[in-house]
C-alpha cells in the first residue's frame, strides 16, 4: 500500500477496519435509500483526503512534487488509495461531486476565473467559461471521468481544497504580522513571497508553485488580506486597503534585487575561499600552472565581489531613504488626521469664549448653591449655648453623685462583711478556748488559729475570703 492510504488508515478514525468495506463500496447507490450512511461515507472521504493533502501525502499529476492546497483526481490517486483486500474506492465521483456542491472543493480552472468568488451564494462564471464549447467539454469530462465503476477510469481534474486554503492563509497572515515593522515590510515580489512563506506549513512542507498561485488568489480576492497585481504583493495594514502602486512595485523590485545580490556576494565569498585553497594545494603539489590559474580566477572573483558589494551598499542606502520617506509620509498622515480630530473636538467645545462663559456660569450657579445653603441654615431653630453648657454641667454633677453613691454602697457592704467576719472570729476563738480548756485535740487547732488570725487582721482594703479560696488554701501543697 502507498503512503497516502497508510497515512489515512493510521490518522482517520472513520477508516477503521470494520468500516472499510462500506467506504470502498459503491455507496452512491444508497444516496436516497440510506442518506445518513451515504453522508457519513462522503464526509469521511472528504476529511481524509483534505487532511492527507495538508500533511503532504498527495502528489500532483506528475507525481514529482507535493500539493498541499489542491488535489488531482487521476489514476495516480486511485492507485495510492488502493488496498489489496478491497481494491480501489468505487464511489469517489460522488465524494468529489458533493464536495463541489458544498464548495469545500472547487475545480481549479473555475477557481481561477476572475468572476468566481467563494463569498457568493451561487456560481458566478464569466461569458468565456459559460461558452457552449466549454460547457459541453466540462460535461463530457464529468460523464467520462468522474464516474468510477468497473473498468472505468478517473479523469484528470484538479480540485482546490478550501479548508486547506483557509488554514494556510491564517498562518501566512499571522507570520507576516509578526514581522511587520514598517509599511515597506508588507511589500513583496511574488518571488520573495514564495521564498518567505513557502514553508509556512513546516520546514519539510514547501508549497508548490500551484499552491502559491491558489494562495495568492484566496488572500487577495476571497478575504481581501492583500493587494496583488500578478507580480507585487502588499499586505493590508489597519485601514490601508489601497491597491498596488508604482511605488510599491519599485520597492518590491529593490527588495528582491538586494536579496539576490546578497546571495551572489555569499557565493562569491565562498568561491574566493575555494580558489585560495586550490591555489595553496596546487603550490604544495609543485603545480605552478594550476596555482596561477586559481589565483587569476580568485582576482576576477574578488573584482566581481567588490562590484557587487558596492552595488549592494548603494541599493541599501536607497532602500533606507525610501523607508525613511515612507515613515515620514505615515507620520504626516497621522498628524493630518490628528489635526482634523482636534479641530472637530475644538468645534464641539465652541471655542475659548464659549468655554469661559460656561465656566463663569458654573461658578455663578455654585455660589448660588452656597447662598441657598446659608439661608436654609439661618432658617433653622436658634439654640441657646448657655442652656447647653448648664445642661452639660448638670450631667457631669449627676455622674459624680452616682459614682460617690456607688462607692459608699460598696463601703457599707464591706463593713457589713467585716462585722460578720469579726463575729465569726470571736466565736471561733471562744470555741478554741473551750477545746483547749478541756484538753481536746481535734487536729484542726492550727488551721482554726490561722483562720482566726487572718479574720482578725482583715481591713476595708482586703477582699473577703470566698469559700472556693478557703477550700483551695486548705489543700496540701504538693511535694517538690
């Protein structure tokens, strides 16, 4: 099997082994009886061929160079899709017909037509394309070439893959925008455009000449991302959608010439190094004639190198001046636009006198607001400041009286507690005396005596002994 079918089988989920009999059969006969199955098979083939082309697994009609943006429906394609078990796909004609109807694939000759565009809802063909001879010829090709059955052949037809065009164009625009430093950077000759964006899909995926042509048509006509006159390309920037001018063509030519001369200088420098090495080798080999010939060729190459270098310096100086002039034009254009904007805004303000009148009127109205506020404050109730001071003094005296009464109450409570505690101490002392008189040892004499002493020594400043604190003091101190 070929690389194309191997890629499809390994990357497309729709091409599972159990689906291959249906995909390689003539499913076109089921368009009306089984429309869902028909649609699934058509979509699977369209997606597989489109992705395979973008990956670089589809070759042109000659089979020598890959096409990424177009597909040629010939015997080579059928051969690359052949599987030993199932043979060649039979219903590809229906696949391509459905793709053309949905505009996911467009015949290349039709796509190149100046009257055609993807934006319109119907096919738009110029009178030349609609001539009776072209219509008949195209119909015969459809009848003879796209009907693939037993013994039939697939006619040659190149289809432009719209999805691949869209993806490639997006990458080109992004890459161009990333290197857009000035207006001159947006201008290319066709040669430099192909060199600059030829590998936009990858280093190993170089767009063919046919791909470049289709890409330029799509960028200029279908999405209006560039201006293109067949030789010069200019990317649109911002509001600049102007067509190619004589200045643009001249700039593109200078850029191309600078690039070509730079390459020539590089080759001449390499040639001089090689001739110098050959002269040394010949001299070491005692071959004086070869050494003189190499030196003579070296002198000629050095003379050419000097001429090319001088020319390159002149061209680079001219290009630098052109770039400077272009920047100045852009600056002047921006300044003119800014002047117009300022003039419009100034007109909206009405001029300096109008602004002064507005400010004066605003100040007058603000002063009126202050006057109204003053009048409103004067209309409020008059408060006697002396009465407020007397009331404040009375509140302060009342607060002092309440504080003194609170302290007196606390003192009375403490005196009552002291009397009660003194009475308890006297009773405890009397009890202790009775016990000592009767020589009774209760084991609590020391604790009772300590409590009596503490009660006797209490004063108004001491806090009363609570029951919890007394119980805590009775607990033995743990040994250290």
